[in-house]
C-alpha cells in the first residue's frame, strides 16, 4: 500500500535532542539516592508515621534509584553516541 | 464545583498546616524547580520556528504524546478533588476515570485524529475554520483563549491556597514562584517544554502517590478488609460501580445510570477529550499519524489505572482515618474537609523524603497544568485570533515572537485573575460553569462536521451557538429556581451533580438538532473543499504495513477488554 504520510507536514529535525526519558531518569535517580539515604537513617530515627516498620522510604529509595538509574543509563547521550558510532563502523551492504 | 469546595475549605481553615517539611523534602522540591528550569533553557535552542514552538516540531513519539495527553488532565486539584469525591461518594467517583475516558479517548484515536492530523491544522478552532468557516473558528477561538487563561489564573489561586493550608507557605510566594517558573520555561521552549514537564509530572505523580495505596491496603487488610471497614463506618453502597445506580436515591451521588452513561460518558467526555485543545494539542504534536492515533489510546490505559492513586486513597480514608472528614462548608476548629483526604493520607504513611516527593508531585501537577493552559492559549491566540484578524502576512519569526509574548502575557493575565478571584470569589463558580457551557456543544459540532459531509458552515455556527446558549439558559434557570432541576434531570430526587450531566446532554441534543436543521436548508461546502475534513474524503492514512501489535486498533481492543473487565469486577 502506498504510504500517503509523505503528504503530511511533518519534519524531524531534532533527533539529536536529548529524550525526555533521560531527564526523568536523572531526576528520579537523584530522588532515589536522597530517599534511600533517609531510609537508611530511619533505622536509627524512625519517622512518626503509620506502618513505619515497613521502611517505605528504604524500599521507595531503592526502587527510584534502580528505575532512575536504568533510565539515565539507557537514554544517556554517551550511549546513543556509541550506538551511532557502532552503526557507522559497520560495513555497508 | 470541586475546585470551589476545596477553596472554601482552605479559606475556612487557614490556620496551621497539615504537613511539615524537613530538609530532604526541601532538597527534593528545589531539585524539581532546578530541573524544569534546566529543561526550559536546554530546549530553547530547538524552538526556533513557530511550528517548533506551538506544535513541538510535530516530532513527539506516541508514548511522549500519550503521557503528555493524559498529564494535561492530571493536575493536582484534579487528584485532590477526586480523592475527596471518592471519600464522599465512594467508588462511584471512578466513573469519571473509566466511562468518562475510555470510549471518548479511543474514539479520538481511531476516528477523529486522522482528520485533525491530515487537515494539517494547528488547533481545534483551526479545524472548525477549515470545516465551517471563519465565524465558527472565531467564536470557538475567543471563548477558548479567554476561558483557558482565566482557568489558569483560578488554578493558580487555588494552588496558592492549598500550599498555604498543606505547607503553611505564603500565598504571594506560591503564586509568584510558580508563575515565574512556568513563564520562563514555556517562553523558552514552548510546547516542547510543556510536554517534557508534563511527562515528568506523570512519573512524579505516580511515584509520589503510590505509597498511599500500597501501605493503605496493607493497613486495611487488602480489598476485603477495606470493604468490611467501609461497611462498619458508613451507611450505603460505597463499593459498587453500577449496582446502586438504578435509581437517583439509591446512591450517594444522586445520579441515575442514564446520566452517567449518556451525559458523562456520551457527551461531556466526548466534548472534553476530543475537542478541548489543551489535551488534543498533545496528540497533534506526534511525529506521524499512527503515533497521533496511538497517543490517546496509550493515555486511556493509564487513565484506567489512575483510580489506584486517586480513588483508592479516598476509600482508604473512609476505612482507616481515625476521624471523620466533613463537607467544606461545615469545617470548624479541629475538623478536616473531604478535600484534605489526599494530603492527610500522604502525611499518614510518608516520612521525610517520600513526603517531599508527594508534595513535589502536587506542585508539579499545579505547574504543568498552568503551563499546559498557557501554551494552548498562546497557540490559539496566535493562529486563530492574531493571524487571521490582526496581522495576516507576518513572517514565521514574527509569529514565533508573538507566541513568546503571548506566553508572558498569558501568565500575567493568569496572575491578574488569581488576585481578582481573591476579591471576587464568586467569579470562580461562574467560570467553572462557563467552561462547561462550551464543552458539550463544541464536541457535537466537531463530530458532526467530521462524520456528515452535508453539515454546512451556517449549520455548524448556529448549532454551536444554540447549544451553548441553551446550556447557559438551563444553568440560569436552575440557579434562580433550584426546583427546576427536576425538569433538567428528569427526577425530583436528582442532586446537583446530576444537573451538570443532564444539562450537557440536553445542550448536545439541541446543538445536533439545530446543526442538522439549519444544514438541511442551507448551502453545503463543495466536496473539493472537504478533503481531509470529512469521513470518506480522507486522503492521508496510516495503513502502512506494520505488525498487528503496532496498530491503534489492536491497542484499542485491549483497552476495551480492560474496561469491560473492570466494570464486571466492580459492578
């Protein structure tokens, strides 16, 4: 089937732009580390909240650190540059 | 209504604060402000043309456009208001997330988006101009621009009051810090900035609020424990979606199922999700037609899940809070209103750090809502009012500059509205109603225009006007004579929330009747002028060969199955 999308006004000039996921990853990684630090500290200074024994800050901090770190690494500009470099090094068929 | 109640509660209880922040919480909040400003400065280099600034270069992936589409409607007042509604009405409030979202969002993706996208317009009023002519565009554009900027101001006012209550922050500090931040990052990056921050807000809201349902369900003893505790504490059916809706008096909301299905799901939801430019703009910014169609469908999946962080905390509030919350107008010393249920639950379970994340999610919700309003206002003002009526033949750079100034002026107008509301609070009630007047008839006008080629420019204009005026008329009659609600809602037992649903239904029917009637007696547009605007005359399609799992219809069927399953489980 003919691709009629070419008739639409679409331009893609910004592929070098950092993806939003990278920014999200950086912020969540930072939040994860802060909350993880607080969570570890709470073993000695438990907060005055319900179900404090479940250590929500600790688990939340670990989750955010892993999630944010994963996003940061996966969408980092350095990784993308390496991938692009690898693709350009491949012999052309 | 929810916004007005919330503000009333805050004003009545302006002493003290619900939450005290510690150093880690403040670090988290400051990091958020630094990140959104950093994103704005980073994106400035990419917003170099008017298409970049107003349409994000039409370069967004389906996921980014979809999450932004949803987040534009996921503001902090929305979260706090519907958590309060869940405390007040029980699981019935979920109708506003399920039936009020899934059918209309899927319809937008499958049926309407090809017309918006292929017509290559920049806005919903722009589509109306192509389909019906300048008069309909101007009516729709001016009303949208005015309403958007005023709603932004009202939200700003409400945000400052909520921050005063929850955190004890100074009213003026909240208004100026948030509005200056929004002004800077939207002026720099345009829709790019607005979309990036909306996607960021999506994650913050989920991660900031998720601890409440997780820890709450542990405390309540799972779903069965939650239901048992609710039955111990309140009379009536708070845990079934449809079973108590066969009569107006059989449920806490005072609404019949016909009002929910036809008024909410059939008219208000379609009007909002398919024609409110604030949300549709996000899907129109997608990189291709398939992504634009997928965006609202992706959003509908997450919309189905939002009750987990909004409705469930409200239900948990009924079950586990050691005191009863009260209506906003009866709040006194030592009492809390329904509207405080979400911050109260946050403070109940979250210690330092997580509490900061939850508060940041609320701030992000407020700010990205404001940014969404301001960016949509700048687009409609520039393309649908300034360009056709004030300066037709400007260069692209000129319109880009106008868009940037419009953003600043939009923020200034919002600040002005916020301070105006502090002196004339009744404006807020009228503004809420005023916005609702346009939604239902606008939805009908656009959908008729897309599906029926015989609809004429005069039919569209007079239908839109008649639907809007009839809505205003019904509102005025019920406000002056509350007993008239029985005629609008077709029952003497109907409660005020039924008024909104049935008023929308009637105004939509009137709009359809007038549009069809006038169209049958007036001259239609030539078929050649309807290309890419009407069903059967669409030249652009996205039917390229892609695997089944990448097609919008595949994901639409999936969300339909999810919707049906949820209705049966919670029937």
